[in-house]
C-alpha cells in the first residue's frame, strides 16, 4: 500500500510536527496495512490557522454558491472515478464487504453532488425578506457560513461520514478541519488528494489523522474553530460538548442508539426477517441506527425466530474482498472483544442464545464472529438497553400495540426506530408515537441524502443531510433598515 504518513494542511502534504506515525491493521488478516501520520495539538494549530486564513481572507466564502458547486461536483466525480480502488481501501481498513463499501462510496459521491445543488440554490435563497410589524423598517434574514468548522468522525462508514460533514460545510462556504477515526484513516486522506485535484483552494479542507486524545480533544478546545460537528459515541460526544461549552462553540452531535423495530403479527414473515437482518447485520451491525432491539408480536414470535435462525446461519462470513461475503470482521481487536463480552453478558443476564457468537470454523485469523440472535431478552438487561455496535440482535415478544410502543420508547436513546405491519393506519400511528429522529415503515436502514438524519434524547443534537445538514453550517443574520420619512425623535425632539 502507498504511504499515508503525511497530513493535508493548507493544500499541501506535510509530515506531522513531531514526525509521529501509527500502524493501521486489516481486521480480516490482523496484518498492518499502512503507517499513518499521527498529528498532535501543534498540527491542529497549524490546520486551524490555515482554515482561519482561508475563511477570513481566501476566495472560498466569497465565491458564489454556483462556483463552489462546480468544485463540489468535481470532488464527487473524483470519488466516482476511483470508486473501485477507494472501496477496496475501505474494505482493508474497516473490514466491510466490498459491495457495501461500493454502496458507501457511491453515496459519498452522491452527497457531494447533492450539496453542489444546494450551494447553487444558496445564491438565490441566501436572503429572505422578513415582514415586520412596523412598516417604517424593512428587514432580510441572510444565510452566511458559520466560519471554521471541525469535523470528528467514527470508523463505521469512513468516507461516507466524511462526506456527510465536508460536503454541506463546503457548500455553505465554511472551511474545515476533518479528523477521521484512528481506526480508519485511509480514505479520508485519499479525500485530500481528490479535493486538491478538484482545485479546492488551499486551507479550505485540512485533514488530520491521529488518536482522539491527540487531535480530537485539542480541536474541541481550539478557540479558532467556530463549529464542531461530531459523530461517534455518547461519552465522547459529552466530552466534546463540555469542551465546546468553554467558548460556546456551535455544535452538532450524532451519537449512538439502541433502535427498536416493532413487528406486528400480520407481517409477512420473510419480509420481516429480511429487514430485521438488514437492520442489524449490514456493516456487521456497526451502524449507529441499527435496529438492535426487536419487538415481535406473540402470534408470529416462534415462527419468525425459526426463520431468522435459518437465514442468519446462511450468511457467508469472511474477508470483505471475497465473493459472496455478507458479513466481514469486526473493525478492531478492541471492538471485537467488547462485542464478545456483550454476548457473554447477555447469556448471564438470561437472554436465550438462538444462534451465533462463535468464531466461524473456517477462519482462524481476523476479528470474525457468527452473528448473534438473542430471544426472550429481559427488558432490564444490559444487552437490551446498551449499544453493542456489532452483529447482535435482541428480541422480545409483545401482545398489545401500546405495550410495544412503551417498550420501544423506554430508552435513553432516540436515533431511529422501525415498524412493520400490513395495516397502514397502524404503521402511521405507531410511527408518530415513537420518540426517535428517524422512523422506517416496513423497512429498516435505507438512508437518503435528501432527508433529515439525527437523534432525539441522548442520540444527539441537530440534524445532518438534506437542507437541515446545510443549515448546520450556516448562521442567520438579520439586516434591518430604517426607512421612516420622519426622524426617530426619541431623544432629539
Ligand atoms: P468514538 O466516540 O470512540 O470516536 C469517534 C471519534 O471521536 C474518533 O475520531 C475518535 O478519535 C474521536 N475522539 C475520541 N476521543 C475524543 C476526545 N476526547 N475528544 C475529541 N475526539 C475524540 O466512537 P467510535 O468508536 O469511533 O464510533 C462508534 C460510535 O459512534 C457508536 O457509539 C455509534 O453509535 C456512533 N455513531 C453514530 C452515528 C450517528 O449518525 N448518530 C454514526 C456512526 C457512529
């Protein structure tokens, strides 16, 4: 593999100030695949200075939205031109199956194209007249970029999470410092090359790799950053929010979840099994919105569990580059051990292990595990309530709609939820009763760049994607003018 030992600051590739590197591992082979630049607070400072200069003096915030849109489209095309190569890098860095990586990369390119369109529209939509109650005054509400933004992202969808933040920030006219997870740094660095080839002006996008403590923490404390956008775990989100509180940074947080899926007994069992599996085994269950708690109405409970067990056992597990693989390894040794410990805890807490949990017999290397189905999971147990972030689904029976909604809402999280039934009215009613930022009816997980994404309760603050994602990176300025034909006359009569 090529070298990833440099950071992207002010449009140039530079070694970290302390020349540090760390190793990144392929979770399928447990082999080191690259040495990666390890930044520190000094590099954060250099990147913030570059982003600050590009924002305060550079062309980017002063260009029209249409001009920015041209560059964003070039970035989208740059991703598409190298999609196969980038997807293979993602598989080796993260472990996900190649078809899923190709899907992510296509979505990432689409995200840049979508925000290119919104950047173009900003030219006509930047100022909205405001009707005032006093006709001696006239007013407009004007959208302006928030300034220098910092993005801190997780390892589960490396390039896609980068796109969800970089594309709207750049469309808005912000400049940015992007910090990928230390577990999956490679495609973020590739994005630096693609941005440079797309003629993005220097300093508009800066990319710093390294651990959260060395890069993410100094970013959240840096006074030169106006806005922080974070996706990751709840404890880290809380730390970032506390750091940002010191100088009242604008923040948006996309945190974890323990999303419920309610399946009524008039559902087609195969369709339910398909969406339950997609909801928890896609991307090894390393999905913030994974529907990891499933409530199944008692009339189909046993039959559904039987079908789910049969289909789960058929999933091909292996290296994501191998044909037909639908479940790759867990991203890292640490995460693998956490997921295995959670499975052991589920059994101790009285959940019934229907299938899974072992290392697949044909795989002696790599962080592989058979996907887990737990049934009859006690409502107060740890596995029912806490995010595992792995291929582990917890299932419980229910009798009445009200009971299912109560149980679904009984969580400190509120990112996503799903409901399945042939009765449309019931689906619509339940969807409105669920306390979550995203509700799927008769499906789980399909995600669209056009629609708002984010959580209630401890799942986060703010919304990404769609126009909501663009608004994350915009301030609203009121400009009000006195048009009165008489002097104001309060002091001077
Ligand atoms: P994490 O919180 O450990 O790390 C996320 C990022 O924060 C990484 O880049 C990490 O280096 C950085 N970081 C760590 N400590 C930091 C600190 N003190 N200050 C600043 N930055 C720091 O999460 P993870 O393990 O990478 O990702 C898994 C979590 O992310 C899960 O809980 C999952 O639910 C959540 N997630 C949420 C969404 C969403 O859209 N809501 C999407 C993906 C993942």
